[in-house]
C-alpha cells in the first residue's frame, strides 16, 4: 500500500508569544518545528510499511526553510519527501491549504491512503484533513484510534474515538484518516537514519509545477485570515475565586448555584 502523510511546521511557542505585538504570525521569519501531532501519523504509516510493504511519502506546504525540519522526518525512514513552496502559498487558511495539498497528492498519484495528524498545534482547527478529503473526492474518518486491517487495497477497518465510546468503521479505499495522538509511540530515528537524512533529496514544487488556479491559493484564496496572535486577556488577570467545601454534596451544589444566581444558599427552587 502506498501512503501519503501530510505534515506541517509550526512556530515555537516563544515565537508565537513574541508575535502578539505584530499583525500576524509569519513562518518565514520564525523558528519552526514539526507539528508534534503529525509524528503519530508518520509512525502509523511506517508501521504499516514495516508489516506489509509499500511506500511512505510525506508532503508539506511551507517556506523553503522547512527543509531543515523535514530532514527530521526523513530520518525516520520515509521513502520520499515533497515540499510545496512558493510566495503564492503564503497566508493560506485551511481551505487554501487543503486545495494546495490536494494538488500535490494528485501530482504524486497512486495512493491508497492519506494520513494527517488530528490537528496542528498552532491553529488547532482540525479542518485540513476533512477538507483535503473533500478536495480529493475520497472518504475520510477523523479521530482514528486504531487502524485494524485492510483487504486487497479495496477496503479498510479502523476504530474511531468519540467522546463516550469507540466505534469500528469499514470504509472503501482510497481514504483519508486523521490520526489521534497517542495511537502509538513515535519511533526515535536511528544513527543510520540521521546520516541518510543529511543528504536526502527533498523535492520542491511551486505553483507552476502543480497547475493550480492562482486565486485559490495563499491569502487570495483564503476566505479567513489570521490578523493577530496573542494571549487571551483573561489569562493576564487574576480573578478572585472561592473554594466550596461542604461534607454534604447538596450543600456544595446549593452554594455554587447561589453564586450564579440560580437559587438561594439553601437551594430553594432547585432541591425538593
């Protein structure tokens, strides 16, 4: 099975904190790291390759400086890395990002499975995976907690984690899966892998290579945009609080409800 894994580079937290005085967050001028949640998707792809063969290709969109972080991915043992890079892609929101990634996957071709992390640690929207599946015209499952089996590259069985239960789903291939964190333990690169990564070839494609519509990428193709990155004002204030301690749970509940104006201290109107 040939698997494509989409990965992203995000700013270090300190850089994101410093950008609160600017009109946005620029990855061009920031120190970047690989999105931690994406390592679980990469590991799941490599585990599948180790068991059953096939190839693993990692695809990313970002400035050319992202090649440094992508070599950390190469050290894990993936077969190929492709970076979609160009000034035209800058400022992309989740819709424009998924459109660009879809163009890259179509150019690569021949994939039965596309994996993403559950969300990036900067935007935390969880939108790119489902949107990418829609762009590719394939089915998708989010919050995947286990890849159980596949049959003849035609269908796959996975488990999906919900708030109060886990469900088992059979889906046709090709498909896209958004991988939950902690589904596995990402591997540590070997010394041999680290050495190979230094000279690994990273393919870089720009807008002309993908044959995309200019108005659908980057800032011009984004119906939403980031206008600032900052800490919520509430985190900078120290609000007075009260710890409610009663031996009787009814008394605790009555006191809490009285504080928000739902009843008096005795619970009148709530308890019978």
